[in-house]
C-alpha cells in the first residue's frame, strides 16, 4: 500500500506535464495549417497515390 503513496502523485504530475505540453502546443499554433488545407482541397492528387516521377 505504501507504493500507492508514491505512484499516485507521480502519475498526477506526469499527467499534468502532458496536459501542460498539450495546451502549450495549442497556444503556439502547432496544429494550424490553413495554407495547406486551402491548397489540399483544390488538388487533384490524393495522398495515397504514389508520385509518377
């Protein structure tokens, strides 16, 4: 039972760090790609086709 006194706070700290990193990435616009989406919708190529070079 004493191990739970160590594991629970460690897991809460690690979860908090992961959540903080996620919110940091959202704040710094890591998931935004408006130009890519605008070009992708007009393209005739599909992502699953190989290049024909």
